C-alpha cells in the first residue's frame, strides 16, 4: 500500500479529518450503550430476582456471572480483534483485507458460541459448584444457567458483530441493535417473574429472548456494510487472519477472563471466610454479586469510552496521523477520569440506598454491604486509567503491551491479594485488596502511557520535518 493511496483514503474517511472530540462522542456513546446493555441484562435480572425471589436468587446470579463474563471475553476477543484489523487495513486503503477480517471474525463468533453452549450444558452442575455455589444456592443457579446457556451463541455473535458495525462507521445502528434486546428483557422480566410466577426460569427466558432479537438486528447489517462488501471468499477461515484477530483481541479478552477468574476465586473466598464470620456464607455472596454488577454500570461507561476510541485511533495510526492518535487518547482518559470521580462519590455516599434497590435483607446484610462498598471501591477514582490505556495500546497494534495492561489490576495485583489478605484479616481482607490493586494498576499504566505519548510526538515531528 503506497502513501498516496493512504492519503486519499484518509481524505475520504471522516475518521481521518473530523474533530477528535466529535468523533469520540459519536463513537463512544453507542459503545457505552452497548456495554450498558450487557450490564443491564445482569442488573435487571438481579433487581427483579432480588424483589421476587430474594437473597438466594441474588446469590445464584452471582454464581452464574462468570459465564456471562466468559461470553463477553470471547465476543471481545473476536469482535475487537476483527474490528481493529478491519480499521487498520481500512485506514491503509486495503479493503480486501478488511473484508477477510470481518468474514473470519463472524465465522469464529458462531463456532465459539456453540462450543461454550455445549460445554456449559454438559458440565453444568460441577461448573456451578466450582464457581462457589453453596447447597442452598445451587438449585437456583442451575435453573437460571440451564436456560441462559442457549443464548450464549447469540450473545457472543451480537456483541462481536457490534464492534464490526462500529468500525464500519455506523455507531447508531450498533447502539440500536444492543438497545432493542435490553428493552425486551426489561419488559419480559417482571412479566415472567411476577405475572406468570416463573421465578429464575422466567428471568432466564427474558434474557435469551432479548439476546436473540439483538442478534437478528446485527446480523442484518452484515449484508449492508458501508465501506466493504462481504463475499463468499470473506468467510473462508484463514489461519493467518485468525492469528491476527486473536492477537489484537487478546487485550480486551484477557481483561474479561481476568474478571472471570477473580470472580470465581472471590466467590469461593467469600463463601469460605464468610462462613467463619458473623455474616455466614450466603450474605457475602449475595452482596458482592450486587456490588460487582453495580460497578459494571460505571465500568460500562469507562470501557465504552475506551472502545469508542478504537476506530479513531486504529484508522489514524494506520494513516500515520500520530497527533490525532495522542489527542484522542487524552480526551478519552479525561472523560473516563471525570466519570470515575462521580462513581466514587456515589459509592461512598449512597451505598445503602444502592443496595436497597435489589431487595431487602437483615441488618447484617446491609452492614456487610455498606462496608464492602466503601472499602473495596475506595479508589474507584483511578479506575478509568487501566481500561482506556489497555485499549489504546491494542488499537495501535501493540498487543503485547495491551494484554499486559489488561492483566495488571485483576491478575497481577488483585488475584494474589484476595488470596493472601484473608489469611491474616479474614473476610475484611477481600475488601482491602480492591483499593490496593486499583492504585498499583494505575501507576503501572501511567508509566507506559507517558512513554508511548512521547514516542508518538517524536514520530509526528519526524513526519512534519519530511
């Protein structure tokens, strides 16, 4: 690809010349809504289950939550991996390659979704016990997960395809496809749980119905791309294309896998040390599950902002417009940090009010919830740095650094701390592990970011001199 063709392509595509803040708003808002929808599927279920079934129902959704994050991990691996390659080659003017990455990504989404459904269905009971289910919680978790597993292929394909739709320059369509399913789920949840008295089964049926509707809307777009046209050859799976999809999707995927691993370890830790405390095993499981999903609402905004930068950063990096790359990153970091400040205030001032949305409980239930919220989420104020930075490195093709950044908080710092601290501090050790991991991850990401921004400035200066 010669420089003249790349320059012409940059002039033709708004990603190469439109104001960075305008592009960020246009792409980030649909990404935020897309992430919020994923969070809302869990939040809405949690609210109605909490009101209609109670604490054991809330604990059951927490036990099933690692499977939800696994779906998200797979969809981001394939969706962001194919979309990032799509953007980089589109920015370089190589549309044929963009078509192949889109087609290969779609095929992989279908295969992975079906595989996860089969594994979950076959190993359901031992899997839920491994996730930390107690004897009281297990029946509720099985009733819920047995049905939601049918939706895994649709959820993975829809979330993955939404990243391709975004990279193609149609953020509004991506937003509509995700929003439609969330609305359907929200309507059907109370209908199935309260009117038809279907309990956990009703919540699960509402969830997969919404997912299938969203998938159908996204699938329609695959035949109406704006910048490319998929052909039969696009869907022929190539090892080389798959490898690059996995490499550039690994950062976002590992971040979700890290969340899944941490959630499983945390569930077992809370259950074990909770049983040795005044709270018992079920209260910490229920409370931690609620707080995790409330935090997902905040993180949906942050991750949505970071993903909204991907088409802008990827295209301009491919087109060698390094100043635009750096400015887009800094705008995203500023927006994520402002949201982190708002979330910090809410978590510290209104923990009891937030928990009350998900149903009533004993005095011990609310006591544990308030302490967990205030301590574990104490450094929420810096939690915007890691996801924005991780996605930044991934978007410019530096996947190894992106993967490393995505693992800092969850695996490198938080996981060892939630294992070690409770040995000496009991269940309080889990709470104090959170802010320490947040601080350490922010420091590491800050160091590598400053170094990379200096390199981008140098590259821009070299181009200006030429």
